């Protein structure tokens, strides 16, 4: 059952995301050695914008959450299409 994404303000959602860099930690809470900085978003913040993009709320007894970054792509595409439509309408 495939349906188009409608009624969503994808640009507002994309603008609300706060990209960050961070050092990953291991299960003991220590910085994982030799991995380096990662780029991402904080799951708690993403959950406030779109709860469907956050996994692990119920599944992980330790309370760890993760962001489904692939799920952000449709919003990015729709936001981009909307911006291109605005530019076209403005003759730019």
C-alpha cells in the first residue's frame, strides 16, 4: 500500500533538526577508543520532531535510542522539491 507523503511540512522538519558531532561511547559509558568523531543528531531531539524516526524506546532495556537516518531522506527530498518549486515560481 504505497501512498505519497502529503500534508507534511518537510522543510520545517528539516530546519528543526540539529546536526551535531560527537564521540561514541561504549556500553560502560567510556569514549570508544580509536573510532573518532561521528556526525549525527540526538535521538531525543529528533523524537520531538518526528517520533517515527527514533528506534529503541521500548526495545532497549538500557534506554539507548537510535535515529533512523534513512527515514530522514523523504523529508529532505520533499523539502528540496518545495524549495525548487518556490525558486521556479519566483523565476529564479
